[in-house]
C-alpha cells in the first residue's frame, strides 16, 4: 500500500509541475504584464503567455512542450528506504510520459535513440539527502533545453563583453550576473528567472545555482550583501531593453536568487542557471509511513487566473495573413515587426531533421513551405490518430549551421522558431527570399490550439520530438524578426542591450 501511495504522490507532483505554474511565478508574470507598454510585441507576447497558462490549467496539459529533464531533490528521515522511492519515481515518470504530461526526452548520447519513456542512463536526475524531520520532502524542477542551454559559468578573473574586467570580488560577481542576463537574450524564453551559485567547483557551483531556483520568488536572502545584490540585478537587468522573447521591452528578468559556498584558493566560479518564464518547479511533503502528500509548497495566497480582456488588445503592427505554400513575392513584402498569421500546411523540424536534410533528399516537397522548429507532445487518440497535445517553438540558433543551405536546397520560404538566428541564415533569407518568424516560446497550448490536424509524419525513427510532422494549421501567429531585406530584430536588440549593459561597467557595487 505504501509503494502504491508514494507512486501516486510522485505522479501527482509530476503532473502538477508540468501543467500548473506556482502562485509566486504567476504573480511575477502578472506584474510584468501590468508594467509592459501596451500595443508592443512584448505586451502581445505576455498576453499570449497568460492565455497559455490558463489553457494549460483548463486542459491539464503541459504548459510548454519541452518538459525538460526532470530533476528531483529529496530529503528523507533516517530509516526510509530511498531505493523504494527511486523505483516509485521511475514508474511515475514512465506513466506521466504515457499520459502526455511529459514529452519523451531521454536520448542516448551515442546512438541518438530516444528511449520513449524519459528513462535512461542518469535520467531522471534523483538526488537524496537525509534529515532529522519525520516526513519526506520531494522537490521537482522541469527545466527545458532552451533555458538550460543559456546556463553559463564564469571563472574569475575574466574579461566580459561590455563590462570589462570582472575580478574576484563582489563587484566582479555583479558583472558576471548582469552579463548572464545579456547573453541569454530571447533564446531562453525571457522574461526569465536566474539562480546563481558563487564558489564551489564546476559541478557543485551549478548545483548550488539550480538550488536557488527552488526558493520563493519573493523571499529575502538571509545574507545582507546578497539580498542587496539580488535587488540590484533585478532592477538593472530590466533596463537592458531585451524584453519578453527578446522583442525589446520592460520585462527581461522576473527573479534573481543567489547562493554562496566556500571554494579552493585557485578557483573562483560564478555559475548561473537560467530559467524561462515557464518556471515549472513544485515541491511536496509526503508522509513517511503512508506515502501520501500532506503539503504542497508555493501554495500560499490567491491563485492568479489571468483574466482575458473582453476585446483583444490592439497592436500597432501590420497583420498579414498567409496561406501555405507561400510565394517568394509574398515573403519579400514582409518586414521586421509584421505579425503573420499562417494557415495551411506546416512541417516540424528540429536538430535531427536539419542534419538529415543537409545530407539527404526530403521525404516531402518543401517548396514554398514553412518549417517549424518544434518538438511536440504527441499522443494517439481512441481512433488511433495522432493528436498534438503541446507544440511551442524550440530555440532556433541550434540550426544556424544548416538553415540557410536547407532553405535554398528545398525552396523553403519561412522558418518559425524562437530566439532568432545568426548572420548565415540572415544572408540566406536575403539571397533566397525567406523570412524568420518568432513564435512565443513556451506557449505550447496556445499553438497546439492552432493545429487542427496531423496529416502525416516522416522520419519517426528519430523519436517523437525530432520527427517531421505534417500539420494543418489555422491562424498560426508569429512575429517577423528577420526579413529578406537584411534586417534582424535580434541583432538590433543584441547591439542596443550591449550598449545599455556597458553603462554598468564602472558602477562599483558594494
């Protein structure tokens, strides 16, 4: 009975973490939404994020399609069998994956094979501690790859772009943390949260940084110097103008938490764990004898259910409706800042697809078509047909080595993703007549609602997230951020935010 009960408790924790943002995170997003300038792309993005949070609540479906790498941190009383708890976690993870609460994300690093159940060597991550309390505490964070890839570690002293030398002191730490926010841009699904670890070695520093992400957004650091630094970073980061999704705007960072540990004389690390707005972490207390949940963390106060306005907020941007396949003439008419609504056919394609297409023919005719950088959550319904359960964009910059060549090779006209792409892709867009469209990162339910049917799939041997899914979409909305005239909003925001970052070069924090 205990085993069945603890399996259910862990399963409930996984489902709640995947589908329901904690109250402290919701309050931070609401505050950002209220402060953003109306009518801007950032404001529209925050409206979409709020709508997505509500939709995930209503459907009990993943907030973001990238359910990440589940990381459990568990404290147990002396005498509790940790092996039983780990076995319960593995069963709960497998069941949650079968039910579409988690995307199958465990990939063999040597073969590229997806296990299909989120289990594999080292996955999920489970870390135990013993303590003197008489109950079990289980913390879980689902941290997606887009924000995980924007983690960064600094070894002091170092030279930082825009900020100069960062030494082995509090001011050097200050510079590193500000730089970590700048370097993330919109690729980590800003506006985000950061956990910072000062000291330790390379691995323990990152562990400490991730531990900070389990703190409440509104708590106060017990170390006065770090409390002051947390407030400073939160204030100054929001003057960089990176904004939601990197579109520019007032909300770039929603939370900063800093921890410190001792180090050895030769090493001085500042480790930063970046987390997207879809800040999925929960914790529960479990009765050590019955296995039942006795308390949910982050549950204080009123739950924020984002109210949707009676009328859709108006944007100053031009809105263009496109039907795929799309002509070169239609693409060359688009400009950075335009809002595009796509209907028709769309194909998903991530890392494995791009590598495959660079070396092989396409299994379908991609001329005039749209590629969507997305690894969806997909289940079969009772009729045996595929259904998309979550389908937000993945970070596009990973495809920079391939994208331009593939667009020209197959005649692809539009690429949809998040975070933007680099100069090689921008040059190809200008030469070929293509466009990059930035969708709202993490808005997995919002975009799943735009997908009306799965019309087919190719290369399913790469695994569900990496397959080439054929989707029929209606009014799939995204913003033009790289056009065929050589313009890139991402390059512009990077340049302007670096200039703003530089103003803090000589402002010593003490």
